[in-house]
């Protein structure tokens, strides 16, 4: 069935138009099959032949969807209907509710997996959208109009809160309550990266990935020929530290919970596989240690940089960038390390995973990889996908979602990215399958890669290096003692691990960064200014 909606300045779709759209769009929205559905149609411009309408279609038990639709007319009759995407990136886990309108504005609330997070207000052409975030995920939301003021009532932890948004001609604005206007996520990437992302968006990821694979393979071939012709030997890389400080050797020898040096099977460079303390000493123990490996005998110049992280000394946090991870409700983060007094506790930060709406298994992933930031759900978790999770008590887990290694109870934040590359201490057999990981840069292509693993004790190990395949990345994590590990982001522009230390007094100081490896492309001050990508950071107690 269908019914037309009428608002103050939102014009009623006449019965003939509503019936035509129901016949045209009902089957396409899967509303007329099985259980009966509802198709709400309203226009945003006067007249019997509008060029643009909004359609709210839903069935019992499914999240509502609000679609835009373009209409074409011929000889006074509806000739074609072009159905657009849902207004709020709706998936099976997200939906738009409490649709209403007043004074030329349309409004609705968006929920992800039952959590209401945002209220959207559309202008009378639906080309303008104002997004307002609730102060916390809510189990219920009620929207109402009172003389050009949008009332927002929300239920959080059993308590109702209230806010008001004035629907002014100059644009909606908050006049009371704790809802906050969400600005459009800013793109702070370099011009080259913005161009690449633009090409990827318009021509498809497969086109860009194919070009990247060809370029990387050519570079690898040239490098191998040059290296073998010149007779060069593996070198000790430039890292944040190059040797164990003598003052910590005695301390380290007395502690039994630090990583063992890594045995190297082929001739090694000075310091290779030997852990060296870096960063703060907390509770008499190093908070982090670092080393390096040359993990590929066919490419002796390839270097993996490793950081061991002491979970008893440091706390892990997760930050959303201004554009990633993908949010099904439109919220986003600031892409920044803490500022003010809280910044003094930051000791390191490192990159997260792929864009969460990436391509996997040869096609566009059916849903985005899951992400939650401090209790705010950006996208629901996907079972079986590698997950780095942070719990409310500070505990950190890493494993496949839906397995005992990553229990759901008590999770504060999590990020997913592809399948595990190490599981139960063994490499995923698919790491050597060039077609198993989709149309992104192939897993057998040798580029900058990063990953993180967890040891039987619960220690974390971060690895980044160049040129690495998924296999040599996984081998490096396995050699460092990881029993479960996941790949994070790849390519030189996205792979970052920076150490930080506080300079100055607690009230008037600032953070200073130092790169894990001088070969890393991004600067040591990355994450001190807004970043488009999400990331993790570590703090002292």
C-alpha cells in the first residue's frame, strides 16, 4: 500500500503520482513481495509533475529507507523513475526513522544496529543536509515540530534528554540541549592522494589497483636487478634507537616478561632481531622495545620494523579520522591526538586499517568492516573478520570477531580489517594466494605494509616495513611471537608509527614526535593535526 505525506511547505503528492510510484518502485524496493510494505511519497516542489521526490519505503521487521528519486515526464505522463541511493548510507544494519517536515525542511533520525546517533535536516531541494549528533547513542528518539522548531527527545541509559533545533531560513541551528552540529569531514590528504582517491571513486578501485600493482611490480624488478648487480649487503636501518642503552641492560635481564630476541636464519645485520628498549620505563620495565628484520631472503634490502608494546605499562586508544572509518549515520572524528593536559600522557601512535568500505574477496564488500569508537558504533562488526578490540577495563584483544578470543561483552572500541593473517600461531594459508584478498593492491605485491599481532601473554607487536608481501609481513609477526595477527594499512602514505614525548611544563608544553623509521614517508608530527584516517595511540598511566 502507499500513502502520500503532506507537510507545511512540503507538497502533497497527488494520488495518481503516488499510485504510479508505488507500482514502479514497490518491486524495486522489495515492498510488494511477501509481507506487505509501506511506501510513503512526498514531493519537494509544487506542481503535478515534480522532477524530484523522496520515498520512504519499509517492511515490518526491516529498517526504513529514505530514497531520492528523479522523475521524467512525457506528454503529461510519468515516463521513467531513477532511484537514488538511501540518504543516510543505509544498510541492513542502518535505517532512517521518524520522518517529518516543516517550513521547507525535512528531518529524520538515523540508527545503526538499534543505536540512534544522528538527526538529519534536509533543505527544500534535498541538496543541503545538516547533521546533528546526539550526545550519546540512544535507544529511542522522537522528533516533533512546534512552530519552526524541531524538538529532539532521546533516551540514553534509561533517561530522556531534550534538545531544540531552530529551522531558520539561514540554516538549522541548535538553540538548546546537548546535540551538536557535525561539520563535513575535511580532507587533509595531499593533492596527489586526493587525485588518486578521485580516480578510484569515478573509475573504480579495480582500475587504480591494477595500475598500482603494475607500478609496484616494475619497481620491485628494477630494485632486485640493481641490488644483485651491485653486490650490496643488508644494512642496519635508521630507527628511533639503534642499540640497547647500557643503563637498561641490567634491568632488562632481571625481567622475565620481555620479548626474546628473534633468531635469524640467514646472515644478519648488526642488531637484527635484538630487542632494544625505547620510550619510557614504567614500573621498572620498558614500555616498548624495538628491533628490525630482513624477512625476505630474495629481497635482502626489504626491512621490517618491529615494536613490542607492554600492555601492563601502556593503555591503547582508538581515534576516528575526519573521513574514516565509514559511518553509517554520518558521524566522524577529529583525527587528532589529545590536546591540553591529556596530551602529556601520549607516548606513541600508529595507523589503523584499510578504508573500512574497502573491496574484499574480489568484489565490493557487502558491508563495511566494523568499527566502534568509545562506544559510538560507526558500523556493525562482521563475523570472522580480524578485529583489534579495546575494552572498558583497558584490556586489549585481537582475533576473529565471533570467536572466544574477542568477546563482545564490555567492548569500548574496535576496528576490523580483512581476515587474520596469523591464527593459532600459524600463517593463514591464503597469504600466498594472489587472488584471495580482492582487488586492492595484491597480497603478493611488495609494498609498504603494516600489521599488529598479539602474543600468548597478551603483549602487542606492531610491524611495518618495505617492501613486504602479506606473507613476509605475517612471517615477521609470527617470528616476534604473535599467535594471532592482522594486516593494517598499506602503501607508504598511510603507514605510520611515531613516538612522542612531552616538552615543557604540564601547562605550557607540547608533544614532539619521532618516527619509528626514518624511511617512513609521513612526518613525525602526523596526528598532531587533523587526519582523514583513523588511528591508534598509546598513553602512560
